[in-house]
C-alpha cells in the first residue's frame, strides 16, 4: 500500500465510523495512541497490524483500531489517552515511548494496555511491577533503548577514536534523562574523554541549541520519541556541523544519519500486535511477561561517513547488519 493511501485510510476510516458508534459494536475496538505523527509512524503501525493478523485479528474485519497521535507534543498524550478510554475501547495501545505507555496506564486501571517503548526501563518507570510478572493491566514490548548507551558509546569510540569531547543529546522532559547520563558517565570514567550534555525539548530549536553548547567531537543521541520525530532534521544538522553521531534506531541512518545500534523496531511492534490479539482473546496482561529484543541491529551510512571524512574500520563494517552505500 502506498504511503498516501495508507494515511488516507487511517484518517478516512476514523471519519467514516465515529468512535462512539464503534464502541457500541460487538467488534472489539483498540485505541492506538502514538507519540509521533502518524505519517512518520506508518511502517510501525503496519507491523503492529501484521502481528494482530498473525494472531487472527484483521482491522476492518473482526477488530477496529482508532488512532490518536500527539504529533510530537508529549503534553497532549494524557488527554488523548483519556479520550480513548472514555469511549470504552477494549484495549489501549501506548506506542512510541514510555510517556505514551504511562499516559495509557494513567487513563485506566480496567482496560488492558499494551505498549512498545524503547526510551526507558518499564520497571524503573513504574509501568510494570517486573518484566516477568507485570501485574496490573499493562504489558508489552521493551526495546531496551535507554539501557544501551554504554554500547553505543563503545561503537562511537571505535568509529571516531580521537574524539575527546562527547556530546549526549537528551530530552529534559524525559524522566530517564538522568539515568541515561549517569550510565554514559560511568562508561567514560578513567578515559581521556568527557561528556557534555545537550538538552533539547520537543519545541526547542536544534540549531541554536547546538550553537550555544560547547564544541563537541562526536555525539550520542539518547532514545527518545522527540528525536525520532526529528530524525531527518538531526541528520542534516549533524552533517552540516560535521559531527559524527550514533543513534538508537536504523530509522535515523535511513534518514541520513551516520550510525545506529538498537533493536529492530518493526519486529517489536509486530510482537506487541500479537500480544494485543492474545489479550483480546482473553489472556490477562498481568500474566504476559514483558517482551524484550533478542537481536540488535548495527546500521551504517557509508555516504554520510564519506561526507564527514571518516573511514569506517573494516572490523566495524564486518559486524554491520545494514550498510547504506
């Protein structure tokens, strides 16, 4: 399905069948809450739906999905989650960051919640009691995005060994920012490098923030939906400033970023879709362990590396799962 047709389908189906009317039908209704714009989320939505189809639920046939997006404005998530919960959906899907998942959980203690998040530990964030036994009405897929900072730093050092001042891009509104920073600082102790925190909120200007910060030799971009939403802008800015940067998802590399290391997003969303279907069939979220990735993807954009004047070490290139020429 073409992108324009997909987006039209999302908007058109919602307009053709009002939310209240759907909730009155016997067909199960899912409220899908996204952090970033749906136009940038379509591949992941397709993966979620594919997971549901594998478990026997097809949107428009024996299940309906109502979509809401905060369009990158995380402060809107609680209102959107409450709106979906008020219309008696059978399941809430809080997708694209821990903030969306927490908003869905806060909106209801009765409606099952499935999440897919990669910017925080769901236990530390208070989303579930434990990964093996979530308890309550919430379970889903954790990408471990916020726990891979040390590994990304290691890869960045391999690519840019002479870098001494390492920037770490954080969203000050994300509750895991301090955890991410401490993890990176622990990984850098004893070396000649030092960290410089660069804080960018959803509505902050990237270029002026970088211009006002201390000069850096390389950059680690932490896992946060705000940065995923602005991935093309980030890639362009880093290229213009000549900053080698490592990101959490290959979406950044596909948008022109240099290198990324993290779980495969689409597969995580597919597995979240399978969980949603299992819950609709009667299983309890409390009994479904939080899923975690078993494979991590290393992606490299050689065109960007050349533009930055970097030579990718053969050992690093040999480990890459995806190479963009």
